[in-house]
C-alpha cells in the first residue's frame, strides 16, 4: 500500500504542467496552441525564449529527481540496492507518465525527456552525465533537439548494458524501454527529420554564419 501511494504521488509530481502554467500565468495563452503544440521545454524555448525555456527545463528535470527520492520514505528499501533501484525506477516512470499525460492539463503534456533525464540523474548520475554529453555534442553539430534526444536515449541502454555493465535486470530492461519510449514519442520529429522539415533550435548562429561566410565565393 505504501508503494502504491508513493507511485500515485510520483505521478502527481510529474503531472505538474510547467510549460502550460508558465505560458498561462505570464503570457495569457496555452503553450500547446503555438509552435509544435508540445508542452515541453523545447517548445517553450522556441515560443517564449531561452529564459522561460530553461526555467521549464530545470523544473521538469526536478520533477523526475524528486519522484525517485520518494523511495527513501520507505526504510525497508534502504538496505537493498537492487530493491531501492527497482522502486526508484518505478517512481521515476510514474513521474514521466505524469509529464506525458498530466492530470492537471487534460492529459496533454510533453514528451517526457527532461523529466526522464531528471529521473536518471537521481538514480545513476554518471550515466545521466554521459547521455548529456551525447545530447550536447549532437545539438552542437546539428541544432536539432529532437535528434539529440533520440541519440542520447539510444546511447542510454548502451551505457547501462555495455559501458557501466549494470547487473540489475530491471534497470537493464528499463534502459531499453527508455530508448523505445523516446522513439515512440518522437515519431513526428523523425518524420520531419527525414523530410528535412524539422526546426533547428536558434543557437550557435554565429558559428553557422562563420561557416556560411567561408563558403561564399570571393567574387574575384
């Protein structure tokens, strides 16, 4: 029963629709009616700018981190690393589901990547940092947030199964499930990437401008 109550609480934490509340409170509209229609940090960045996009990103990450910490409220799990990992994984997934299907926002939320990352950061910090490295590298090279998220999620089970060789079978299955979940929630982005219609994040413009200038003919 205690575990069930914690799962419900983790879901409710994940259901906090940060982007929706920010857009409604400070701008008077629903973020889901603009841009990609997604209630996540990336769409907030595009529509409201980097300040609010970063704010939403950090809060959504904290939701995942807070959810996994709920496991410490049950002392009987503290003495077993495997049991603790399994409970934290379930709590983290509940928060991610809450973010994707928030009860506070008509069950229409974001894609769960930021909350998922916060969850992983709370359970396995080094794995999370490694995935962030992949994400930032791809983002720097391409400026596609979706592609960065997809490749980082695919790298996650590789880090768990191969690099860090985590033995917990539940966490190994979870890592594979994460990659599949991100692929599932990014189907439209994958389609736009294949068609060349995906929107790039407006960062690193100076870098791209310098590259373009170097490619221009001198006119001599």
